C-alpha cells in the first residue's frame, strides 16, 4: 500500500484493530480528534456528521487521484440513480467499467474500511451498475466491482488499499 498525500483537518481516536490486518494498522492509524466540550448533543451530532462527511469527501478525492495515477479514466463521481450512488465509475486499461465503493476511516477501531461493505451494499452496487449500464446503453463491456479502503494515518498521509474485483455480481 502506497501512502497518498492527504490533508484531513481531523483528529481521531487511537486504533484498536479488530481483524489481524486491522491490528497491523494499530499503531499507525491514530489521528486524534478534538474532544467535544459543548453541551448541546444536537450540535455535537451535527459536528460529527460534518466531520464524517468531510473525511468521506477527502477519501473519495484521494481514491480518484489514486486511480488516475494508475491509468484509470474517471467516468463519473458520485453518480446517482434510483438504486443509490456509486462513489466512482471508472474505466481501467483493458476497457472494463469499474464501479468503486470508497470507504474512509480515521482509524481501524471498528475494523478495516473494506469490512463495511456488506452484502446489502454489494447488492445495491449491482443495482446501481445495472442502472448505469442501461442509462449509457453499455453492452458487451466487462464490469467489475472494486473497493478502495482508506485509513488516515497522519495530518498529511493516508493508507490506501485497492481491492480489485472485490465482489462479483450475483
């Protein structure tokens, strides 16, 4: 995994890995997050939601740069249809259409980012892909589903793991 330039304006908790791979990140994933000192729980929840949204946005930016540096053409970002949203739709060097789910975390306390892509999320991505292919009249083109997991490891660094062909359509 190559480190990628990263500038989260975030602070997070020390990682307590769940899987063996998560434990391998344990000492490298701490990005301390400021303690909440306000009294309004609604404001705290809004602040946390904004922080998570920004972390996710930065993760998607880093993932797109990561793919572009590896020769992928980004076709769409945050492509939406009735079935949901695909974080990134790209074409790889062999012409395959690649639907990429990006998961970004500030640490591995709750497991690796890729572990958050459960069966329901995979089925949703299959439906999103079907909508995309129909909307763009794409036929006879290989389709692949990848996951990019990102863990912020410092103010200016992140670890990126690209799971190529992470799951197959049923």
